[in-house]
C-alpha cells in the first residue's frame, strides 16, 4: 500500500491581506516524484516555503511522516530540516572557493557548524558515502575542482548531492533545471528518477518539456488554489489548465520559460 509521507491540509497563506495560497491540499506518498506547476504567481514557491517552514500558514496543517505524521505547521525551519525535509532554492548555496569534495565533507558534518565541520575528521564510512554521492550526481571526476569553476548545471547537482548527504526524506526543489543546457536538463531528470528510489521529491517547474519527460503525477496550482491533479496527459487535456496557461490554447506546451 502506498504510504503517505506528507499531507498539506487546507493550507492558506496570507501576506497582509493577500491570499497567496488558499485552502491548498497536497498529499505526497513515499518514493514519489511530484511536479508542482502553474502560471507565475500561482503560489507554488509559497507552498514549498510553507512545507519547509520558511512561511507560516494563516490556516491549515502540514503533517509529515508515516502513520498520520506529526504536525510541523508551527515548527521552525531548522527543526523541519532536521526532521528530514530538505529545501533547495534556485540559487545554489555552495562554497565556491572550496573543492567539490570539500563541499560534500561540509554537508556531511553540517550539524557541527561550518568551521567545526571543516576541521572535523571524516570517518571511513563518511568518505565512502561521499564517493557514492559524487558518483550519483555525476561529479566523481571533478571532485578536486573548485566548486566555483563548475558549470551552472554541475553546481546544481553539487548542491543536490550536498542535500542528499543529509539524508532528507523529502526534497523540495525550486526550478532545478532553470538555465541548464538540454543535456544538463536530461541528466537532472535522470538524477531525480534515481533519487526517488530512496526519497520523495517535490519539484516546482516551469519547463514543460522537462515535466512531460519526467513527471508521472502533476499538481497544477492557479491563484493559490489546486486547479488540477493527475498524469501529465490528464493535465494537458484539461481545458481549465490550458486556459490559465495560454489563454484559450489547448496545449500546455508553453515555450521554455526562465521565469
Ligand atoms: N513575501 C511576500 N509578500 C507578499 N506577497 C508575496 C510574498 N511572496 C509571494 N507573494 C505573492 O504571492 C503570490 C504567489 O507567489 P509565489 O512565488 O508562490 O508564486 P509561484 O507560483 O511560485 O510563481 P513563479 O512561478 O512566478 O515563481 C504572488 O502574487 C507573489 O507576488
């Protein structure tokens, strides 16, 4: 049976009277790769902010974990991260002057603080995990490169790898392929498919070609609300979805957006 790992119930976010999210529901099961799409301003990023604790909802609940889960709605951001929800923002937060390997070492020991982490010794099993993670995100051959010298796509993978080392149960990614080359986009999709074997992932995305290639289940938001949920085929066939995306046109195939 599918096990629910995250449940957002009737979430409303109010920014000084403006309801960026209104009564939004979202349920994620373990091992799911969920794409959250919708036009600009739909409330997608705000939903990620609510789940990771950056923004507190005015109403509703966020439950995390198995068997009904625990209510994380009022927990602080760092507590939610410690519980196992990792958030990656659009701009990578990596240490540009350190090597790829050193960045991974820091991620491995993040709880001790950055400077303590740099001094602390790695255990043998930590080294093995880092090696496996480098392999998974395709950076094994560049482990001694300075992170600042990596391509845009590689920096994103580095940060995803750093997050994975902290073993989150859920990863929240905001437009991970924005600015990537086609080849990097493809590789990122493959990486997400690999990640979902052990973790659950929510991806906010504008790149419809990418969504079509890698999404099995899509949630569409519009004006802070759930507009439609289903397979990409279902979503593309939906007249309301076509309407909010492109006026009256049926195809949700918006050209690649960098928004
Ligand atoms: N801190 C804030 N204060 C006031 N309004 C905000 C704040 N953050 C977001 N909003 C507004 O809430 C609405 C939803 O924003 P959000 O960023 O969640 O949308 P989105 O679907 O992620 O859009 P995009 O695809 O353009 O990133 C927008 O109208 C935005 O201007």
